[in-house]
C-alpha cells in the first residue's frame, strides 16, 4: 500500500519524538532512581516503555505503507540536573510533539489516510495526558515547595 509522501514524513517525524522521549525518560528514570526518588523513577520508566510501544506501532504503520522508518535526531538527549529541570525538559518535548501531531493529523485527513490519522489521534490523546500530568506535577512542586515535593517522590 503506497502512502502520501507527506504522511510518511509526518509519521517519521513523530517517530523521532517517540524515540527521543524513550531515551530522555530512560535517563531521567535512572537519575531519579540514583537520587532515591523511586516514585518518579517508576513513572519515568513507564513513560519510556510507552514511548517504545508507540514507536513500534509507528514503525509498523510506516512499513505497511511501503515506507522506510527514517527518524532523525531531534537534538542531544541529556538528563535534567534536577527533578524540576527534568519536568521542564519533558514538558518541552511533549509540547513540541503535540504541535507536530496536530499538523500531522491534518495531513493524514487531507490525503485520505484515516487509519494513520486515527493512530496519530490516539498518540495525541496520550501526549495530552502526559502534558497534563507534567503540568500537575510542576504545579504541585510549586505549591508544596521543592523539599516537600522531593520527599513525596521517595516512596
């Protein structure tokens, strides 16, 4: 099945976000675990695993459309030096992914590829939930103060 080149480009671009997120969250999880922030480490590990699953689904879709999975590097992946910095880095990545997904969904609709559109809508829903969680955690850290927030991440 041949796809619109614009749809394949959009899928590959989103694949880049997923693979970048996987690596970033994996590094953040390890750092949190090292700092003793077990709750946040588990959450970051779960987000890393989710990104891996999303990437696999995107790759499968690209291959089904007779395309090649050609993600690009979005930039260097490095962990934030503090939990607040990690949340900010994650917020930036997820926010950019959401902007891309909204445009990509339009591209899919324009080309009549409603299966890819539905897949990307599902991914958008997950990204929006992740962004909401990041906003909530950032707000909570501000309300509790850094020390109390960090203490809440120990368990």
